[in-house]
C-alpha cells in the first residue's frame, strides 16, 4: 500500500501544481529582491587608493554572506510551505527549525554578538584591512577583518586576534591625518625669544623640504611656551602628518631642532614627544 505523500503525489491536481509553481516563483522573486538589497551594501571604490579598494572588498564580502544566508532561509521557508501539497504537515518541520534556531542562538550567542558587531564595523566603515587601530591595550595594523574577528599585527610583530563583539572603543589611527607634539626644554637664563626663533627656523626648514612634503599636512608650527619652572622653560611645537607618519616626522624635526640649537649655542634641558592622533 502506498504512503500518504505518494498517494498525494499521484493525485496531484492543477491547483496543487499551481500552488507549487506559485511558491517557487515567490521564492525566486524574494531571492531577486534579496540580491538587490544586499548589493546596496557594496561601496564601489571611489578612488584607486588601497583603503578605498579594501572598503569595496569588505562590503562585497558582507553582501555575499548576507545573500547566502538569506537565500537559504528563503528556500527553507519555501520547502516548509510546499509540504502540505504532498500531504505532509509542516508543523514538525517548523518546530524543529525553531528549536534549532533557538538552540544555536543560545549556544552561540557570543558568536552572534561578534557577527553583529562585524556587520556594524563594515557598514559604518570604522576601519578596513591595512588601517592602524587601537583597541584597548592593543595597537597595530589590521591584517584581516572578518565578521567574527579582527586580526592585528602589533608592535612586537605578534598577530593578535580580537573578537569584534569585545571591541567597545576603537581608535582608527590611519584616517585623514595624524597629529603629534614635540616638547623642547631649555635651561633657565636662555632668552625666550631667541629660542622661539631657533625653533621657527628649524620648523621652516622642514616645511620647505620637498623630500618631506608628502608626509606633512600642516606645520610644523611653534605653539609657544608650554610651561616653566626653576630648571627652565618648555616650548611646544605641533605637526600634522599623513596617517601614521607622525613618528618619523617628529624624529626628523627633533634632529633639525637639535642642530639649530647647537648652532646658536642654546642649551637643551630635555626633549620629549607627545603624540595625539586625529581625524
């Protein structure tokens, strides 16, 4: 004796066939709409820069993952909807699917949290592979970015894997420009205006050097007196550079300041660098 589903199969009517065709057509329309929606995630590279191209690759990968997951859900829903046409109740399938989704969401809630955070990172363009970021105590260059984790190469050369959901505050050190301050301490008794003029001379030489023009965004400029005590005065300079190039620019600036102060016979008490990155 034939089973009930097989009996329904041989007893198919035009109405059953039309219902199945309608389900398939509706599923295909939903998939087509899903593809159009996910394609809106893609941000075409506006320029030929590496960051812009990385942005396009990341958003395209995000769109592909969203499309793959969404299309699977659509086809599962279509199959469950079509089961009654074969005489099979869809209730057990719906219950099993619901329990599976609930179990996955409970058992893998950290993974779900990381994936949601990964979507936010990509859609909000917080950073891309190749950017230098600071997340908590970790600072380094982003080597890989997925929906679940971010892999950073730190100053030691170590690869640090960070869960996207655990990065609450992230500083992008590679966007637009970087900024740093150079503090120069001179001994007491040295005329302040003479020292300021020496610093301005060293800063002007660096500004006019064509070899450093690509690294400089603004300055170096002498801000003036930062502080003083019995030992002497501390003077501050500010410089804005291309992203992540502030350290090398400050090293060159300190070298030129040291040479200019030596030429003018001005004694240096101390010199230090304070860095601040901006966008």
